[in-house]
C-alpha cells in the first residue's frame, strides 16, 4: 500500500500529530481532528506538541505559556504557567496527567487533570529541553538540545546521559521510550544527522544517516523495538530497526515534523499543509 496524503485546507500548517487522529495547527492556531471527520477547534495561542493521556484527554503545549487539556467530551481546561516558560515537549504520565518541558525556565514539569503543577529544575544551564517521553517505569526523559544530553528524572534525582557528537556536537530534539519496557530510549539528533538508542546501562548506540543535511527531528518507537524518525531537512521518513538497519521513505510536501505510529500506519505532519500516512509494514509480494 503506497503512502496516503491528506491535504488540509489552504494555508493550514500542521506540526504535531497524535491519537486517532488529531494534529496541532500553527496557522490558524488550533487543533484539527482529521479522522473520522474533519473538525477544526481554534485556540487563542499557538499549539505545539500533543499527547493523549491515559484517561483519553488530549493535551497540548502552547506558545503563550499555557497547557491545554481537552477532555473526551470536548471541554477545554487551560493551565497557566510562569511567564517565559515556553512549554514545548509533552508526554502522558501513567496516572492521567502529563509531563512537559519548559525550556524558557530551564525546567520540566508535571501537570494533573485538576490543574496541579510540580516543577523540576534541570542541572545544566540553558539546556533547551525539547521533546519528552515517559518510560515504562513512569520516569520522564527529555532531550536537552542545548546540552548535547538526555535527562531522566529518577526518584527525584535528575540524571544526565551525555551523547556522542558526530558531524557536529549532539543537539537532540526528538525522544521516545523504546518498546518492551527495558529496551532504552531513542533520540533524534538534528545537528548530527543521526538517531541513537540509550540502553538501560546508559550505553549509547548511534546510527548515522547518509545525508548530512537530513536534520532528524521527531522520533517514535514501534512495537518491534525499532523507531521511525522524521527527517526535516530531506523531506523523508526513516524506519530504523532494532538492529540498526535503515529504510527511507520519500514524502510528498515539505518539512515533516511530528509523527504518530498506529497499528498499521505511521502518520506524519507536513508543515507544507498535509498529513501523510506510511504503512508500518511493506506490502507482501
């Protein structure tokens, strides 16, 4: 089955994608349900990344220092953050809340459905926390774009994993806990043109893409222990197996950013104005 492209209304710029099937729209700012029927819900501030909580609520970070929660009935709750927080990364916590990054304040935070907030300082100045994931043990991990490292909050202690450089000093953006619980954490290094896997012992295995300008952005784990990565610079989607084999998929449009892995399709948000679905498995001959 070839890739499927869903073209959005003229001028729409999708950024992140999650669930069955929502995307954040940078312009005009809002949330767009694409399937089963298209429905746009405007927001006052520009939404960035998305997460579906364990209770089914849809959360997003917003550029005006706010978190937004949309419950399953369609009601919205807005959580105010400290001015200058600039929330970006977001991931579901095991109990219905979420974790988020606040790079403007050099923190990560925890939010509950009732509006409770807990903040944690990062141990590196100007770390520029980007995306965030939660592993099978409930520990949040974040990619520190400005520090060339990953950070994990473990029993109240922030632990750093320094990443190897490659073509350039490491600058991770995307991050995703690998399938299987104890298989580690994937990250996408936008500067080095590579993806890496940090195992439970914090050993780093790096897979470098051939194109030095491919600019890996977001990463999502699959059920087979591998991952999918959007290559923002080259307009491609990469599939990386647990053994390090790479398959590239050319995408229609430009600037792939967020992605979401479903049972049979990987959905990619193309900032040029569409969502593209790529089959998770090659067609049978």
